[in-house]
C-alpha cells in the first residue's frame, strides 16, 4: 500500500471532457420482454423437448388422413386382434408373434393374412388398424382440447377482465356467480351434461366448457385487479384513453403470461376429461376412436392383448406429461423469479 | 485497539443465468472492538454481499472464491457449517433490512426472540422467554409481557424492526451487522432506530457494522466509514476524514449529491452520470472511470492501489499518485475541505 | 371468523339447492323413461308403475316433493336394484369408497409433502429433478391407466395382490396407489413451489442467522409456513380422488359409490344418479368448508384478523 508503483508519466492525463456521452452508456444490451421470454424458454431443454414432441403429435394429427396407413373404422374381422408387426423385420414384440397356450405362434399366418400385410401396432377385436385408430383418436382428443381452450379464452378472459376492471358491485356480483359455479364439482356437471346431451364431440366440449372457464376467469380477474392499480395504467386513464384501448393495449399484453400458462393446464385437463368420459362409456360414441375409447377397449382385453392398451396409454401419458412440463417451462420463462436465478 | 474482525482480499462470485458475476472483487477491512463501521455505497455495490459472506449466509449460487475472514484471528471461511451455526446469532448477529418480511409470520414474537438463547445456551424455555421479555422491553416494545404471544402482523413496521433488533442482541453478540436497518422505515422511525442502536451499543458494548446507502444516516452513528463501489472499497477513513476530506472522485460524487443545509432551494442536486459497470465482465482498470470526469488514462488500464492519506484514511484513486495532475474538485467538496481545516485536519 | 363461517354455510345450502334444482330438471329433460328399456309393459302396468314413483304428477309437484324429500334426508328411490332407497344404497357402499378415498388422500398428501419438501431443499440437484419427474408422472398419468397397469403387473402377472376382490386390507392396496398418484403429484408440486418461496424469504435468512442448523430452519420455520397454503389444495384433491374412484372402483370391482355411480349412468337409473350427484356435491362442499375453516385456524394472520395483506 505504501509503495507507489512506477507508471509512465504520460498515462496521467485526463481522458474525459465534461460532456462525455460514454458516461450514459448502459452495460448490458436490453432485450424486449418477449425476446427474453423466448430466450429463457429455448434455454430450457425439457421445455424444448416437450415442445418438439407436441409439435410432432399435432402435425401427425393434422395430417392424419395422409399419414394413417388404414381407414381407422374399417373392420376386417378375419384380421382381428393381430399383434404388432413391423414389415418383415424380425424385432421381438414387433414380429407378429403371440403367446398362445405357452408357445409363440405367428398370429398373421394363423389369420391367413397376405404375406406382405402388417400392422405396426396390431389390430383390435374388429380387425381395425390400431395405429390409424390412435392417430385419429389423438386428433379427436386434441380437437376437444383446442375447442375447450377456445371456450375458456372466449368466456373466461373477458369475464375476468370485466369483473376485475369494473370492481365494486359488478365485481361482487360476478364473483358470487364464480363462487357458486366453482363450488359445484365440475365432474358432476360434466357427467350430467353428458347424460342429457347426446354423447359426442359437441357435448363433451360444452360439458367441459360450462365449468372450465371459472379458473381462467379467477386468475384473469386477480391479475387485472393488480394491473389496474399500476402507474402506467393510471397514467393511461388519466390521459383519457378509452377502456377498450386500455384493455387491448395495456391489459391483454400484460395478462398474456397468465393466460398462456393457464391454457397449458387447460389442455391436459380437457384431454383427461374426454378420456375419462369415453372410458366410462359416455364420451365419444362408437365407431369413432378417441384416446379414451381406445383405452376403454384396450382395458377390456388387457390381460391377453396388452399391446392394445399400451399404445394409447403411452400416447395419452406423453401428451399429458409434455403439456404439463411445457406449462412449467413457460411459467419459468415468463416469470424468472419463480425459477432459480 | 483490538481488531476483532478482519476481512482480507475477499472475492465473491455468483453463478447466474448469464454467466459469472464477480460481485466482490477484493475487499479488505477490519473492525475494532466497540466501534461502528459504516459501509456506504449504491445498490448493487456489494455491501450486503460482503457482510453476508462474513456470516456465510450467501445464496446457494454464490461462491467465496478467495479471501479470509478472521474473527479473533480464526478464519471463519475454514469453519464447517455446524461451527458457523455456533457463531451466528451468538457471537455475530445480523439485523435485516425489511422488518415486514424478516419475522416468521406463524410464530409468536416471544418465541422468535427467545430462539437464539435456546439454540446457544443451555437454558430452560421459561428462562429464555423471561429474558426475551426483558430484551423486548429494552428495545422499547411497550407492555412486552402481554405482547409476547402476539404474531408479527400485529405490530407496526417500526415495532417489528425493534423486534428484529431484539432477536439480534438477545444473546449479547460481540458483533452486530446491521444491513440497511432503517431503509424500509419512515424518517421519524429511522431516527428512533438509530438512537436505539447507539444506546444498545453503549449498554452491551457490541461492535457494529452498519450498511447503508444513506450518507445522512452514517454521520449520526459511525466512527469510521468505508465507501464501496462495484465490488471494491474505494475509500475508507474516520467519519470526519471521509466526509470533509474525501479523496476519491466517487466519494466526491456521493457527497455532492447529498443536500446540505447550505443547498439553496432553487439549486439542483448533483448526480453522478451513468450506471455502475456490469460485473459479469468487470473493467480492467478503475471501475468508476467511465463515469468519472476526472478519469486518467491509467484508470482505464490499471486498478488504482490504496494511497495513504493519513494513518486512518486511505483512498484508491490514481489522483493521489505524485505524477497525477492537480484537479479541482467540485465546489461543494472544496467547502468541505475548508470545514476539515477548521476541524484541525490537514486537507489536501 | 364466525361471520365468515356462517356466510360459507349459507353458500353451502344455496349451492346444494342449485345443484338439486339443476339435477332435477336435467333429469326431467331426458328423453324416454327408465322403463322404456325394460321389458314391454302394458299401458295399464306402466300407469301403475308411474303412479308408484309419482311420475304421473306435474313436473312442478314432483320438484317440490323432491326438495321436501331432500330436506328429510331422502334422496329418492332407485328404479333398479330392487327399489332400494338411494340413501340405503349409499349407506351400503360408503365404507369401501371412504376407505380407499381416505387412504389415498393420506398417502398422497404425506408422500407429496415429503417429496415436495425434499425437492425444494435440494433445489437444482438430481434429487429435485427426480422428485419433479415423479410428481409430473403422478399428475399426468390418468388414474385409470395406472389402475389397469397396476392390476396387470402386480396382481395378474406377479400375483402380489388380489386382482379384483374386496375383502381385506390387501385388496385396498392397489386401488389406493392408483388413486394416490394424482394427489401425490399435486401436493408435491405445490409444496415444492411454496417451500422454494419460503426458503428464499427473509425470515428464513433471519432464522439461519440466529444460529439454527439447516435441519432446524426447515423443521421449525420453513415446513410450517409452506404447509399452510398446502391445506388449500385438499379440496380440489378430494374432487380428483372422487373422480378417480369412479373408474378405479370399476376396474378393481370394489363395491363402492363410484362403481355404483357408473353403473347407474349406464343403466339410466335417474333417481340414483340424482341422489348420488347431490350426495357427492354435499360431501365435496363440506370438505371445502372444513378446509377453509382449517386454513383460517392454522394461519394466525387470518385467525387473528387483519394483516392478511403485507
């Protein structure tokens, strides 16, 4: 500390003039909020894997008519209950052999199938191609999910915004309704609706929608309530911006994270409900396939033909896991405080 | 005077999403028995991290990469977590910034105050609660006997800070670390808390490390002051030396941005332009150089060492090098120099 | 607090009334009668049967009668099952449902809390990753899929547990596991989030600065504070266990209420569906009410009024 280092004299020169622009430079480059969210999301490996998986599943469902190798409802009774087989490749579990009375038998030969015929995931008790049924079933389940989510957005979001923004008596009244609707167990409503309406896609969506919007409305209301008190919203109001303009310019963008995250939890919920209803026999009617009906059919034959249950079970679980994990990833990306650093 | 705590060449890094942040980059200081040392600096300068490193209460992504923390000559950084538990709350304790969130909302305050006693001393629950009640009275909680069974939310902010202080002093610590204890409080309550700390220091003879960004508070409580910037100390000395004979341009800036009685109503307060450097990639030279209108070329190349101003006063600026050009500090600082001479010092 | 509870009880009755009304009219809207799929009856016979069930009266009279019956605890009479009163049906089948439901809730909650707490304490380590993975599995795999898998492997193939039998505790193990997965996943996730929050709070830092060991910080301060909000999800969990029980009871052939409900749906036994719907709603609303009161009691900020906002 005491010794003074030797420094060339010319280094002791003032470098700044009085108005140095450099001084106002900020160290880190700034990113917009959405850029930051995207960056955080794509750095999350789990979320990226889930996103990819879901994208593939969605694409396959969209292009089901092109991709599915067979008509999902075409029955061919002679080909019933054939195990999975992948071409002429002799992969155990995918070679068309089946345990019958203790030894493995080529089920395709027994059924008298043409030499080049094969079903990747086998066939069901009516000889329908399981792979095609699963592709179409997934498609139907996803349609249910998308429709349920849309209703969620169309009812839940405006309801929440109005309730939170108006406040006062309107809010109290609207919240009473929410309170009552949410204290009715939604499963019961869904089942009652399914009994009254004819089983089918529309009924399922209506049944899920009747109770599903409540959570969304609650979250949006709470968030709107908070946002309303924010200075920039107050400023916009003071400046006389119209309510609609404030809602579209300030509220919706700030609510987007809440809405997106909640949507990621609505989707698996809707898929679950569809599967559940179809499983207990009041969902999608035969002969159409959904993941729920496939599981229900598969369960009946599970002891002897486990492959009929495994495939839809795995697909359903993958969709549920991936949406849940992606929802987590999105939450972390939108709200970095909820995650780690 | 006995040095009870000595921190040597402390470095703390944080692993973050964007890379390693070098939050503390070589800090040296000591604390004498019975004195109050104030550490001053703006948000993010590393004040809190420095004292948390002393108690090893850092976040899980922090790492003390280098340095020593000598407590009576014993390096605390070499101690196990179990051994540190015996020191925390017993020998060295801490007061936190926000009294609204520092107390466990689900535990009665009597139990919270008594807790350190039960951890460190072999006392019965009854005796500990008895003592907690005395300490609550000492810190100025009215009717402590009745309020022992109340929960934190039943107290005001100022009272809660008194409770936090009671927890910190209940076991008569040798060192009390106060991390911005008045920042979250109203100005009138601030003064009361400062008075309380001074009074307690007299009564129990503890040494205090007082962290603040508010220079006004420092004058009232500290014996010595250290000014911190971007993870390093830039100047330290006695209160009078730092306040009236500041040497580092950053200290000049800080003092100049503080309103004084002489500041006329129409005058604008001075501010320091720019923002602190990003400690992901700390600058090679003096971290303050980009914001410093007195910066020298050498500042951008090499970190200035501490130059001795007096036996107790050191500053890390190349302006103190014999080869440096003479610069004229801002007018407000020149006035301070005059005052320093009146106080009998020898201003530069 | 008392005022709050009274208000809640008022809402309980209001909700039940609404549910009863909706259920009643929905059932009336249904096409056909339960007798239409029974063996052909003569017009005369049909009239007698209708009079016997009060179906010859106007809908409004039937509604008032139904509500009156409800107030006396009468949930109606089943069309099937030997004309048993629905209350009797419930009474006979309540025990198995309650047993596996309660077991699943207890197992799910306890292990969920442990899993979530461990994950939070060991945040960002492989322990955390594993715990998160387990809870996501529990959350994502529908109970009926899990039930079938458990039945196939643990009962049918490896013969560790009975396949579909209801006699002793052994036979309740698999249904309990199948039902517990969802509460376990939910609680674990919730607990982890809460605990991570609590562990990074100022009062935990203060507790550590007092000289508490890490273990004591967790047991004396962090656990209690993270558990309080976990109480709030017991209600939704009860709903999911109930949902699950309908299919799980079916798969394992357990003579419980859930199995009865599904059976009634498939046989169009409207009085039973109505009765069970109201019973289920009552049960869940009571659970919600208890949870709410419990929450108020264990959180001093609510119990002692005021200060909820900080």
